[in-house]
């Protein structure tokens, strides 16, 4: 239970950018999960099924409430957690890049955002992502690539806009 | 080679899954295209930044709420899931407060006296407003009287001036 809650909560937090919103969305996803358990196909992976349900809920909620107008949580120690080892200059640059990635996620469409979160922030394999998004492998690879290009452009734009 | 096709290969290039011949073609393109070179450099920076992105443990309060869902569903099985959503909780809390307030006014004995006091204040306020309105009316009438006096005085003054100039 805790492991599933952790996966859903982190997906919701990375997608919405708000800790409070992520807690509410996780609760709503679990409410839906208990309601839909009777429809679970035992031939399928439970994790993939749960994450598909979570992904559908998050994208629907995003379209309904237009989170893109809201700010993401500040990129603070909680968001940036994880020691940045190595040369301090490199560590600083990496932290700045992390901050830019975090703030730029809201500029991606929900499908693109979900693809880049699953692949790059969560490190899932293309096969896992294909199962979650319920798409062919080739489509997933192409979507992840387009999402990365879009993110890189937004990040560079934000970097260029800084003094 | 235009830029669209090479850019489609960037992820596979960074992940090292490109066919060697395609890889060489892409590297040839990159050598002569500063735009693609810069975009690829941006992707490399993002790649390094997102490695080891932190994951968080859900708060104990959230875990408690999640664990309570099966029990709540049994207890409130007749209620559609949509009404159990956390986003509706502030609405329900507001509605409950409003109901308590309304019942306090209409049902409790102290509520009746409160209602009477409110009615009295409304009544007094209405009377005060009427008095102000009546006073305002008399002031307007008085001002009208002053206006007539001033106009007739001015006319008389004009007549006197004219008769002096004629002399």
C-alpha cells in the first residue's frame, strides 16, 4: 500500500507541481481505484494499471481545472533534495538546471509533461511507459523525444530571459 | 538533411541506441548546424539535471486517509465516490457552518430574541432613514424660498441701476 501510494503521490506532485494538490489528487485516485478494482484484468500488471488510472485522472483534472494558470511550488530544498556531489561549480549549475526544469514543466502540454516525467524524472523504461500510456512503443519513443525537445527549448528560453 | 529529422533522433543518440551509420550521418549534420548542436547541448544539461530526481514519502496524514478509504466506502457505500472527493470537503464544511448558523437563528429560543433584535434594529434604521429623507425635503423647500428672494432682489437691483443711468 505504502509503495503504491508513494508512486502515485510522486507522479501527482511532479505533474501538478503542488504538494497540497498532489495529496488531494492521490486521495481521489485511490478512491477511484477502490471503485474500479472489480474491473481489474488479472492478466495485466497491477502497477501499470494503477499508474494508467492515475495518469488519466491527473490529465482529466488538469484539463478541468487548468492548473497551468497556477504556480508550481517554489523550487526549495524539498524539491531539490538529493545531494549534489562533485565539483561545487558543477553542483550549482546542476541545481540551477533542476530549478529551470521544475519551473518549465508547466509550459508543456499534459501529454508531453507526463511523458517526460515518466521517462526522465522517474526513470521508467519505454516498455513500462507504453503500458502506462497504453500506446505503441514507437509512439512513446517519439513522444518522449518531442517532449524533451520542447522542454529544452522552454528551459533555454527561461535561461535567456534571466539577467 | 533538414533539422527536423536529425532532431527526431536526439533521444536515441543520447541513449546510444542509434545504428552506427545513422549516428555518423547525425554527427555530420551536427558539425555543420549550430542550432541542432545547441539544442543537443541543452538536452545533455537536462539529462544531467534530472538524474536522481528525488522522490518523497507521502505524509503520514495522507497515508492514514488512504487507509481509511475502504472503511469509508463500506460505511458510505450508498454515496457516490464523487461526493467523497477531498476537493469538495471545504464546500461541505461551509454548508454545515451555514446550516448551524441558520438553525441558531430560527430554532433556538435565544435565536428568536436575536431575530427580534435584528427586526428592531432594521425597523429603527428604517425610521432613521425616513427622518433623514424628510429633513432633506424641508431643506430643499427652504432653499427654493431663498432662491426666489435672491432672484427678486437681483431684478430690483437691475431696475434701480437702469433708472440711475437714465437720469
